[in-house]
C-alpha cells in the first residue's frame, strides 16, 4: 500500500487540525494513534467522534480547520460533506468498500482496497503504519488492538478483554470516546487500561445486558436470516450482531433499533454479501454500507428494508 502521500500530509500538519473518527473500537484506536503522533510534535488537535447519521455528518461541516482528517470513516459515500471542506486540506484513512476515489478531487484518500478490492485491514492497522513512517515510536499495540476490535485479528485474552471494554464504552456512553482516545494515546500498554476499575464496571454492565438479549433471540435461531429489534437503553446492536455471528457462522443477523425517526441496523453474515444487499434494501429509504460480512444502515422504513433484503437473499440463493 502506498502511504507516502499520507506521511507527507501528517508531516505538513500544523496546529490548526481536526480529526473526525468513527465511533467504534477501530475508530478510537486510530484516533489514539494520531493523537500520540501529534503529541510528539506538540500539536493538540480538535477531536470528534460520530456515526453516519445525517445530523452528525452535517455538524462536521461547521468546522473550518486548515487540516482535516477522517479516520475509519467511509466518507467517500458523502461527497456533499467532503465538498464542504473545499478550503481545507483533507485526508481520509479508511478501509471500507470504496464508493468514490477522493484522490481525484484533491483529497489524500488512503484505502488498501484501491490495490486489493477484497482486502480486510483495519483502519487502525493502516493508521499505525502511516504514523510509524512519519516518525511515531512505539504504540504498535494500538494498531493490533484496533485489528481485534474490528475482527481483523482474533487477538489474545488481554486484547479481547480490552476490545470488549471498548464495546462497553460504545454501548453505554459514546461521549467518553474522546477521553478514551486520549487515555489510550498516553498509556504504555493494555494492562493500564484493562485493569482500571471504572472500565471493569462498564464491562460487567454490558455483559449483563448481552445475556438478557441473547435469551430473547434464542427462540428465533431456527431461521437462517434473523431480524431482531433491540429493546435496550444501551447501543449494543453492533457488538450483539458480531457475537451472534461468531457463535452461529452459518446464519445472517440483522439487529436493529429505532432512534427518533430512523431504524439503525447492524448486519452480520458470511452467507450474504451485505454491501450489495444493503445497497438494494436501502434505496429510497435510507443509506447503508460497510463490509461484505459486517455492514450498517440507517433507514426510515424497516418493513421495506426487510422485504427487499429477503428478496435479495432469495434471488441469490434461488
């Protein structure tokens, strides 16, 4: 993967910089790596986390920093957002399926899928390689943790526990992600994070909630494609769908939760290409994307989405 332009971008960054990171484990580890690199240069960036909902994306455009970095964000799906930063120097470090090549409009767009369309490498892994080439010492464990969070690597027991704790923070209070990224960028290794009592309490709370949801899903496991609506105050769709696929790899899980006027869907499947399925199922009712095995969507009408998804699956298997 060619990283020279990304390294040059980082080396030219000054103090007027903002980082937008995806609000998940891979995103927070990627952001922590950038923070660690910039700290060595005595640069303190603005840092924001968010998902793909319209309100969050539009809020990003209010930032007018000279340098802008999107990390673990498939922002190439949203050209109108990128174009709002026409007066800024922009870099995108991503690993999702490519919709638009932003290099063509002057953005430094790094994605391993340009060379290998089916590559699955975490954004943290890529960010770690870029930061190392730019001069960052240490912190390689953060790239590995991002791999584990994004299931690009199985990880050891300590890494898996750290990834679960990050999922707990994601589920219980995403507003802590900025604090978490700063903490991860400053500590020397995972032990300082995993054995912190406040993070252990969050882990136990998530474990309890997951057990309750698994009990509700169990009667539905006779089906090959399982739609399940989360009834929880916690944002656990993503981690629950991933855990279910790990346990039942021959099934397809679409876990969703309604927030305001939209249904947020987390899909996991090794049997159906979710990128293709979501593209069809979301048409006219929302947006979706991600990876062939793990994808997310935001739609206004869950019934239309489900009907189209089932039709796609039937046509592919028929």
